[in-house]
C-alpha cells in the first residue's frame, strides 16, 4: 500500500504532463476547426459566385426548363396513354356485352333448333313449337296452322290463349296471313297494337321446298313483352325453316310407319 | 373433398324441356355448379327433399303440382326453408309477382328470360346477397 504512494513532486509532474497533453489536443482541435471554417467559407463563396454568374445561371435555368419540358411531355404522353387505355377498356366492355348478347341469342337459337329436331312424333313437334313460341318468343295467344292433306286448307292444329275455332282462316283475302303465305316470308306487325283475333301481329309461314305446309300466327304477346328484339326476328327465321322441316319429317315418318305396318300386315297374312 | 364443398347445387323445376335446356345452358357458364332437373312440382319436391340444394329455379305453371304450391311446401319445411328460390314464369301480372314473393320466393323473373340476368340473380343469391 505504501508502494502506491508517490511523493507530491512526482504527482505534480504527472499532472503537468497530462495538462500539457490536454493543451496540445485542444490546440489541434482549434486548428482543425479553423481549417473547416475556412473550407466552408470558400465553398459558400464559390456557390455564391457561381449563381451570380449570368452564364452559369442561364445554363442552370435551361437545364431546369429542359427537365420541366421533358416531365411535361412525359406527363402528357402518360395522360394520352391513359385515355387510350380507358377508351380501349370501354370498347372491350361494349364488345363483351355484344358477345354476351350474341352468345345468349345463339343459345336460344340452338335450343330452339335442337328441340325441334329432337323427335319425329308430330304431336311432340307441335308441343315444342308451342313451347318455343311461349317461352322464347313470349307469345300469349297464337295458333299453329297445318295443311290438311284432304282439303288442301291450312287448319289450326294447336293453339294457346283461345279455342282453335276462334282463330281466323289463313286464306282471308288481303289478310296478313295470306300475304305472308304469298311472299313465303315472316311478317311482323306492330307489337303494341291492341291484340285481336282478326289479324295476327306476327305470321311465320312454314314452307318446304316452295310448298306451304303450315303457318304460325301470333295474335297477342305476354304483358311483359313490349316489342321484338333482333333475337325474336332470328327466332322467326329459325321457326320458318326448322319447324317446317321438323313437321314435314314427322309427317313423313308417321306415314311411313303406317305404310310399314300395312305392308307387314299383308306379309303376315300371306305367310301364314 | 374440398372441391366438392365449393360446388353449388341448383335445382331447375320446369315442365318445358326447351326452357330447361336453355336454363342449363345459361347456368353451365358458372364454374363449380351441379344442375339437377325436375319436370314438375312433385318431381321437384321429391328431389329437393332427398338431396341438398343451394338454390332452386321454379316455374309456376306446371302439371301435377304448380310452382306456388312447391314454394309454400319448401318454405314450410324447416330443413329446406333456407334455400333461395327464383321464380321463372310467363305470368307477368303484379299480383302474381306479389303472391310468389309473399310465399317466400326470393326473386321473380318473367319469360322470355335474358340468360345474363338469370345468371346475375343466381350468382347474387348464391353469395347470399339480395339481387339489385
């Protein structure tokens, strides 16, 4: 313990050395501080000089203006592209709706033609025609006329909304049904006309190879149906074509069945 | 198993094969949907009672049992009363609409139908939303 004790003189020497090192360090710090101050002052002066020079200032301003112009052009081009994309988007949306509608229409037409040719039974074909006219067209009162082989007249084979006897004859002179049969084209009247059983709103003649085999007359539409769409006109065409062939095929099939049965009867009679 | 949990089962009760085919065509555009067809109200009741369905499309004018009777029977049965029901019919009168809705139909659509509209309504009801 006594070894740690030093005399006051040596301790004073140590303190003096420490103090002188501190003084040197402070001096160095002051020199460094002065150098940095000088550097800062020279930089501030250089910047100030540069901005004060008109050439430098012009150059700087031109650079800024050019940059601003570039940015404005970029902004304008982005804005135009955005507008183009928005227009394209609207076109795609409109096209999507068109395709959707077209898809729906094709589904209706496919179902109509599929169902019409799904059977060779005459009553079934007539039932399908009735279903199509009610469910797909939206008719409330209508009749399907078929050619009577004996009389050569078109008679009501099936009807909805009124008794068959209440419907007018197709051969009424000057009538819309007679006109439709003459032209072999569907005739579509005013869907908003007051429904009556004198004149149909829509006539769809049924022809097979230029020969009339029937006619569909629509006399009143369902109350929620206020007009005809493009699909309705397509359906009238499909009915005119496919219902005719379906009815014709069903009649031929039933005749051939009858003939086959008769022939079979003869053969059975002869062979027994 | 998880795939099946996402699938939705829809029952079409309609006596017209033409309408059934058209509705199947429209609904097949949705993914993960199983469609079962019934040809009249009684057939529909049998099928809805014996299997799980997420939605039913029901016609009103049908032989054997009409659509309104079927709706009231479904709504009267505890296990079936939660099935959303869409009526698709030719009857466009306001009183017919009100009657069907008062019996428990969720939506009332009149023929001729727009397949898009049917799809929108069906999708909304399957999500548990009220169609706008």
